C-alpha cells in the first residue's frame, strides 16, 4: 500500500486550512479529528479583520457571514477603575484593514464550515478518529496509530501535521512542547440577556485576570474570563459560580449582567501559555495552537491557525515535490511563520502581561482617552491589520508620556 502524502491530526481551523490548501496543491491528504463536528470549543469566538482574508482564500467567507456572524467594528478596553477607551479597526490609524470589522461566530458553526472546505478541496476528512500515538522510526515520523469507536489501525504518511491544539500529542511526543509563563486558565460561556451590548467587543481588565465579552450570532453573547492557574481549585469546585463571580468583579459588568443567564454550559480551557522548541521535525510539522499559544487577550489565534495552515501547506507541497519531508526541507515553514507572526508574538506578550497590571491599564485608558488614533493603532494591530512595529514609532510612544 502506498503511503498518503499528508496525515493531518486535528480538524480545527489550523488542521482544516492545512488540509484544504495541501489538497488544492495536489497532495493526497487524510485529516482526522477525535471529535464529531459541530463541536464546541472554549474560545471568545472573534475573528480579526485579517482572518477574513484567509477565509476568503478558503472560499468560505460568504458562508461564515451568512451563518449569522456578528460584525465587530473594534474593541472597548476598560481598566479596573472604570476608565474606558474604544478603538476601531477602520478608525483613525491610517491603515485600511481587509474588512472594516471582525467577525464573531460560534466555533461550532465556524469550524464546521472550514472543515467542509477541506473536504471540498479533496482532503479525506474522518471525524471521531483519534491519533493514539505517532509512528516514529529512527527519529523520523512515518504516520500514526489511529483509533475510532471500534478499531485501531496504522496509517502511514510522508508527512504528519500536528494541528491537535493546545495540548498537542504530536508536539509532546516529539519532545517539542514547552510550558511558558504566565500560567492561566479560561472559562467561557454563551449568555442571553446581557444589557448594553454594542457593535464592538469589550475587555475588562483586573489584577492578574480579565473578562472579555462580545456579541456572536442569534443575539447571544460570548463571555470569557481568564484567571491565574492558582484559581484551579475554585474553578473545579463550581465552575459556573466561579465564572459569574469573575464577571461581577467590574461594577459596570455586574450591572449589565443582572438579567444574564447561561445559554451554554461554562467550558474550561488551559492551562496556557505554551510554546514549542520549534515547529518542524523530521516528517512532521506543527500548526495553530499545537505550535504556540500565549494568551487570548488580543484574539489572534484563529487568524494564526488559518494563516499558519496556508504556510504549512505551501512548504509541504514544495518539500514533497522534491523528495522527503525532512526537518531541513520543512525549515522554510519555520521561517515563514516567523515572518508572518513575529509582530503578533511580541504584541501578545506585551498586551497579555500588561493588561493584567492595573497601573498599566489605568495609564493606557487615561493617557489615550483623547488620542483615539493611538487606540485605533493598538486595536488595529491586534486585528492583524496594523504592523506591530508602528506602535513603537517615537511619535506614537510619546502619547504615553506627554
Ligand atoms: C479562552 C480563549 C479565548 C480565545 N479567544 C479567541 C478569539 O476570540 N479569537 C481568536 O482568534 N482566537 C481565540 N483563542 C485562540 C483560539 O481558540 C485558538 O488559537 C484556535 O482554536 C487554534 O486552532 P487550532 O486548529 O490550532 O486548534 P483547535 O481549534 O483546538 O483544534 C484542535 C483539534 O484537534 C483535535 N484533536 C486533539 N487531539 C487529537 C487527537 N489525539 N486525535 C485527533 N484529533 C485531536 C480536537 O478535537 C480539535 O478539534 C482563544 C483561546 C482561548 C483559550
């Protein structure tokens, strides 16, 4: 039996995009996911304006919009003393985003649409099939031992893509996964009856923790609370109670949540942050959260998963056309990721750490209250449409000191 070209493990945005672009370039692709779609995923469910470019390249942007995605024109940032600023993607930053808004759609809907795109492109998609372990010979990944409800079998492939999320079995097996600080957990739910929702997302920062809310489809609101991992015991004892307690910390949110109730049970994600030593190995590469996940504050994970999938597929097609998917042959993917995501990595770290320091957030909201263009720049950078280096131009940095 001849081996397939590519075995993709995981059918979230990273795996589905990789499979779609790889199949389009003529590779034979098998994608497996242990879940059966539609499946829920603990996520704030907002797509940055730039992610729409990738959805369009996959041919699903219209379908995502037609599925009821809410349009977010920007973000409101609120510090623990109640001071707030609003930044718009198409505001006064001087940069024009691919779309003047981000989209917000439940992952149950979004991920099913993207996964169907992979199947339409020619990838074989098998749901309810888990990777049990990698097949590794002499340090080279050759495929995987797969399992469904009734049986186990070996599937060989010329390359394996680890798109299996935050706790990636592929990354762990290859010894590439690394924990990183800060150690945090997230609780996410869908709510009905939240008062005062507008056409933007809102982030309420607190000491060592924060809450984000945003409208999604069907009048629902996605609410996410990110807390230190030290709170794990309280989370485990009663997740829903703990979740509402976090939402009630900010006086404004407490008022607006008075009539809110759960439309979906509270889901838990983490612990994060996680990085990897590198995203390529002999016979394998990592995409999406399997490759790295720092913190959700800037909401760039789905964009990175989709864009990373495209970059991975380009490298796989070139490497397999020339011969084997050796670590050396896959190295262009590592360089392409760095070029595409270096700014995002820097921003995630500055924002993910700074937003949980009350003095920093108070300074940000106070100083920038009358400097809308600088807030637009920061929100635009988080929306992936403003180059991060722009934020550090002396004239923009001056807004924080004068
Ligand atoms: C609280 C929170 C809020 C977030 N909010 C946002 C946001 O608003 N916007 C944004 O862009 N990003 C956000 N993110 C990040 C975003 O959710 C991720 O970056 C994104 O889901 C990564 O996609 P992925 O395809 O890499 O992984 P996933 O979406 O996690 O998909 C991985 C898939 O692999 C499958 N899998 C796992 N193990 C196996 C196995 N052994 N065998 C077979 N299948 C397997 C799983 O079933 C799953 O379907 C948030 C993250 C968190 C934690």
